[in-house]
C-alpha cells in the first residue's frame, strides 16, 4: 500500500514538472516570436525610403539654379538688426569684429562647382535651399527702421510671386545657405564673412545675410 501511494505521488510530481516544462517552452516560443517581430519591424523601419531632398540639400532644383547661379554685385547695406552692435557681442570670438559694408562692391559667384567672394574661390559648395515668407524674414531679422517692407517699397522691387498673392507678407522667398564639407577661412577670418546666407527677392535681386547688417546685391551675369 505504501509503495503504491509513493508511485502515485511520484507520478503526480512528474505530471506537474511536465506541465511546468510545457509552460516554459510556450513562454520561450512567445518571447522568440516577439523578438523576431520586433526585429522585423526595426528592419522595415531601416528599409523605409529616404527623403532625397532632405539628405541632399546641394541638389538645387532647376528653378533654384536659374535664380541663384551666376554673378552678383554687392550694392550697399540696407538693413540692420536692432540687437546688432558691431562688436564681439555679435560673435563667439574677437575675429568676428568686421563690418559687412567693407564688402560693398565685391562680386559674388555661385555655381554648382564653386562659390566665390571677390577673388577667393571655395570648391564643392552644398546649397541648402528653404522657403521663408517676407514676414518671417523681416520679423526674424528684427530690423530697425527701415525694415524690409520699406526697402522693397523705396527700391521699387518686384518680389517674385507677389503678383499672385494679395498680402506681401505671405509671399514665400527662397533662402540659400551655402555649406562646405571642410573647414573654410577667408583671409584672416576663420569663416566666410558674407555671401553664404542669402534671400532672393527675385531672379535679379538678393539680400545678403539674414541678421546683423544685411547687404543688397544685384545680378550682373
């Protein structure tokens, strides 16, 4: 009788152990399936198509090339930000002390192969193109009197695209930022003083800079 009870007890424990093993196997399978699914989802995310325009800012559209590429002559300074001081307070180091008006009369050259300020040429530029409204440009520059609207009116500038929009402030302008994949310097400056930030008012009129002292330039070629 004792032997029979012992056998039943062992069979009961063995049955419980088999149930535990079965549960563990099921849990492991679920975990493996979950990891596989998660891995599959991550792979799918990696394989998602890349927005080419975001990754290749130098790929300027045909319209952008037509409006930007060529030679521009800097005419004069026309705008100044309210917080502009012309001292190191405007930059990170002493070499930032320079007057953009020193470059009035210089020629800017933009092409697919190079960017030039005066006689200094920089190879392999990347052109980051974005849109900015007249209002955004004027407010972001925090210009003192005169502001952008005054300059447009006084110069009789026909802003590109304004003929189709009633409110001039909502007209979109093309902003250009020139970038390089190497360190650049211009004479004594460890940066390029003017020309790498510009806003096109039309195909023949450009504002050089987006803050501080902004220069007006006209296409000559």
